[in-house]
C-alpha cells in the first residue's frame, strides 16, 4: 500500500501543505489554510493538546 500522507506519529501531525496538495484544493494554500484554522479548529487543537484528567 502506498503512503498517502507522511504522518509524524510522535507529534501526531501531518504537513498542511502536503494535505492541500494531495486533496487537490483549487484555492491557494495561503488562502485555504487560514480558513481551516478557524476558531473551531483551534478549540479542537487545544482540547486534544490538553485532554481532561480522569
């Protein structure tokens, strides 16, 4: 199986530019990326960075 996106499992990240390219997004990256990082995205990143303690 071919690897679709390189994943950094230690940091749990992928390249936004690579994702943009692989998805064949018509919008320029510089216009597309800020839209993907709206407040909902930022909230999700904060929640996953600091999970609730049990």
